[in-house]
C-alpha cells in the first residue's frame, strides 16, 4: 500500500515477479483494494495478508512504531519476524520501514548499526556503496561494520570474490579526511578485509574497489548527486543530437545506446537497496516504484535469500565476536 503508485503498480509488479521467481509472494494491505488490482484470479503463488491501516509517506517513523500492528508495513515485516517469510520489500515510508524492520526483526548479533547498501554500476559490473542514508551520524566502528556487511553482500549476492573495500574520503593518502574517516581507516586496516585504503569521489564509478564505505550523510548525497547528474547529462545529449544535422541520421542508434547506459542508473532496474544488519532480508524500494521496479525489487530480495545473505552475515559477525573475546 506504500509508494506513489500503490497499490496498482505494486500489485502489477508482484504479478510479473510471480512468473519469474520460485516463491510465495504475500501482499500486505487492504484486501479489497489489492483484489481490485488483480483483474481476475490471482496466481497460486500470490496471497493477500489483510491490513486495514497504512503508514502515510509523510509520517514520522516514531508514529509508525507506536502500537500500530495493523498497518501494511507492520504486517509485512512481521511475516519475516515470525519466520513465515524470508524477505520483505516496501516502496512506502522508508524511515518507518527501516525502523519497523530493526525493531520487529531485530539486528544480527554484533551489528551496531544497520546500513543501506546500494548497488552502483562500475566498469567491471557492479559495486556496493554503504551507508546510503540510514545513519547520518556515525562512529568509526560503525564504518567497520559497514565494510564487513558490504563485503558479504558483494560476495554472496553479487558474486564478487574477495571484494576490495575502500573508504570514501577527500584524498587517497592515509591521514586524509575528517576525524571519522581517519579513525575508521585505522580500524578497517586492522581487519582481515581486502581493504584498499581511501578512495575519492571520482573513484565511485571506477574500478579501484568493489565496496565503498561512508557514513549515511555522505552516501545519500552521493546517491542524489549521481541520480541528478545522470538525468541532466542524458537529457543534454539527447537535445544536442536533436539539434545537430550531422547527428540526426544516427539518432535512433544513439538513442538506443543512451537508453542502455541510462538503465544502469535507473532505480527501477535495481528495485531498491538492501537494509543490511537486520535479522532478515529487508529491501527498501523507491517511493516512485512502478511495476517494473516492484518486480525487480522482489527479484533482488529473492536473490539475497537464495544466496544465503543473512546466514553469511551471522557467521561473519559471530566469528568476529569470537575473535574479540
């Protein structure tokens, strides 16, 4: 029931996903509204979980946590918390969704702060940036947790062996950055991660590392700047081609190439970002998700479950706790 295009586009995306993933998909929300979007009998792999209340997009996370067990967000998260489902996806109020996921599912033992892990295009495929917005203020040890979680996600969900981890800063040299990054550098260097040191903003889409660690304030700025810059760039290229007599004959071929390039920055292609550190797969979708984005979000959550992401995270943090004590 959450997002700008709910429930129609979310239900449509679930129907598309049902054709592609071997899983039961539970739609939490108003049964009548959901059924009206089905346009006929639902596939056997889709079920409706009744919820009469909805967390509005503008509500505070605190309001969503206060004794409201019959919201679509709470019902969906509770399925994972009870073990009746292995993953939860929402395009609704992201703050409320993350708060409910952490409160009701709990965090993995040893994880101090859950973080949003964003998959970004790179020269060699994809890379992980975290935190992309869950924690505006962090301590150095939080960034170490982000590095560990990002490396597990890169290896077991994206298939990157021995992922290279970099710390986002204002210079490559050790000692560059603010107090947070300088302290985090020393802690990351002491882990058994494949830590490559500091990386700069220009390396975000390069091939220097596979996991980029930063606090949520910086990560969210990187995300929004990237989306805005990509949108402006592709629009200016299209306009330049349309004005050029020399380029107009090859405009169809250029348009196709631009669409392919732009798709790498299209949020609907990835479906959303994983909230790592909670005790279950929790995927935060974009508020403007359409059917394509909803389908891809479900597929991404399914891949994380199939890859044993949560089990591997538990193992890594349990081993770390054993080493420390």
